[in-house]
């Protein structure tokens, strides 16, 4: 015979399974697109390549005997090679990590919400038990 407590537990477990399925569906639907990954790679490479150019320019200007035009050419050449090589590797790295779910959709209060849900359930069961014993 199924009592009220067993039915309540089954309902709770079904609701918890449903909420987990909804979260998983949201995770799968909010995956980064390849276009977004490429734009992230491109914007980062512009910043990083500018940094590479400045550092290379300063080093070659200060520590080499090249004239200004040669330093600019050398820094530009290094920056161009750096830009294309690293944008390719960053894009591939980004796409690889897009398919890894670990740590991607961590919610700060996830465990707190779960703890409150369990506490509420426990309190509700205690109250329900008291009502059954009073009758």
C-alpha cells in the first residue's frame, strides 16, 4: 500500500529530476557559436598583437643597432606571424572548451538552494508526521 509520505517523496524526486533536465537543456541551448568564438579570438588577438608589437619594438629599438625603419619592419613581421598563428590556436582551443561542460554553468547559490529545498522538505515531513500522530 502506498502512503502519503511515499507519494510525496516520489513527487519531490520527479520535480527535482525535471528541474535538473531543464538546467541541462538550458546548458545545451546556450553553447557558444563558432562565430562568437571567432570574434572572441579576433578581439583578443588585436589586443595581444598590439602588445607584442610594442614590446618587440621597444626591445629592438633599445638593444639592437638597427635603424627605426628596420625596427618597425622586424616588429611588424613578428607581430603578423604571431597574430595568425595564435588566432588559429586560440580558436581551436576555444572550440574545444565549448564542448566541455565542467565549470561552465556553475551557479554560485546552487548548493544553497538545494540545501534550502532539502530543509523545507524535512520540515514539511516533520509537520506532516505530527499531524498524522495527532489524529
